[in-house]
């Protein structure tokens, strides 16, 4: 068996792979400057970022949760897609049997021109706005206002040169954003507007889940790319074992994926590349991207 991180051996496997599934996480956007959820980047002020991503937190203090999301919207708008997003988008254009599931809500894959028919945004988008009223289906797609509303201006400031942003300093008191300062649903004017992301405890979009299930069960899967995710959040993480059950070799791209614990979970034929996704993906996907270049489209690294 070739070593688990042998690029040439991986290229051989890629050349004979037709149906490819990917599961991406925050690590894909790390080199675009966006913080991950767990580990070093996992805190926002003194709050565990995963605790802010809940309806409970929003009901308790919608202004605080909106500041958190306003800041993430601002960062994502300022960021640009990296070579990892572009490589996956190029793979999608070269191979109509490639489906990419992303947990990221930053829209960087969309901005890298990843074909929407081959991209499932499991956790929604920071730029979709929904109503909090139960049963209300109102949704505004692609709202790029920055700040989202005047009360959230502090979340859209850039730090002074060489200094950190006061908003991020837990010892710096921030002005409380009252519920009355946040926009409500334009028609009924009762429900608060909220980010169109999936919070902990909420269901993923049923149509999307059905579409993914249909894709998975349609045929054998050759390869599953697991890029920049700690694979701790379900149902997203469950797609890895489902792909394995359908015959897929698993390929992880994650600087922490080569440690002993990860290797223990590996099976013969799997690969683990302990590198930055933005550097690694263009190199790994080169055989497929070469095909794309020959067909006349451009791939910029
Ligand atoms: P995590 O923050 O849990 O994991 C990010 C992973 O990326 C870690 O395993 C890092 O080792 C890895 N990583 C860091 N830098 C990287 C780089 N340059 N290249 C490749 N990998 C890198 O983020 P997710 O797994 O995406 O859900 O988290 C999943 C979900 O939990 C998120 O979608 C969000 C969160 O709470 C909701 O908000 C519902």
C-alpha cells in the first residue's frame, strides 16, 4: 500500500474516479482569512462561537448574536475565494459527477463560480435573511448590506492599522444593541429578521437532504474528499461514513489530519494530507484540472 500522503498515488486514484463527493468545512476558507469554529479561532469576544449559533442565544440577546453575524458577514465580504475554492469549482466544471457539500456559510465557493447545481450549502448562507416567526417562509437571498443595519455598524469596522478590533476585545465594553434597533419582517413587522444559517438544533433543508440522499444512493461512490472540517457536526459528518459504505475511499485535507488519532480511523486505500487546503487542493486535483485547461477554460491558482 502506498503511503497515505503520496500525491502520485492519489493522482492514480483520481484518474480512475468518476463519482466524487466532497464535504468541506471552515478550514477551506482559513487561508482566505476567515476564522474556524473550533480551536484557536473558535472564540468571539468571550463567547464560544458554537454557543452563539443557536436560537436560544438569539432569543436571549438578538443584538449580540447579530453583532457576531454582522462581523462574520463583514469578514466574508472582505475576503476573496482562495485556490482551494477555485480548484473545487474547476473540478465541478470538469466532472458533472462531482457533488460538493459545504458547511460554510461564507459564499466563497459561490464567488469562486462553483456551479450551483453541484454545490449543497448544508448550513445556509450568511447573506440570506429569514424571519424568526415560526412557519413564516419569508427569505431574502443575497443581502450584502454591510453593515446589515445601522445598529450593527461596529461589526463592520476595520481595525486601525497594526491594532486589533475593539469589538473583538472581551474587556472592551460594547454598546448593547437593543431588539428595537434590529429590522423586522417587512410585511407583518413582528418577527425579527435573522441570518439564514442553520443553527444548532435546527433541521437542514429537506429538499437538499433528499437531493443528497438520491445522489449518494444512485451508484457507487469512488472518492470522498473531506476538506478542512473537524467532522464533529451532524448530519454533515455522517456523509463520510455513508460515502464509505457506498465504496468511497476517504481523502482528508487538513493540517491536523495526519496525527495518530486520525490515522487510526483510516482504512487501507484512504489518504490524509496534512496541509493547508488552499495549497494542497490545486496540487491534488491537477489531473482533473489539466483536463479542464485542455477544454479551453482557465484555472487560476
Ligand atoms: P471547525 O472549526 O470545527 O473545524 C475546522 C477544521 O479545519 C479543523 O479540523 C482544522 O484543523 C481545519 N483547518 C484549519 N486550517 C486549515 C487549512 N488552512 N486547511 C485545511 N484545514 C484547516 O469547522 P467545521 O468543521 O466547518 O455549523 O464546523 C462545522 C460546523 O460547526 C460549522 O458549519 C458550524 C459550526 O458550528 C453551524 O453553524 C451550524
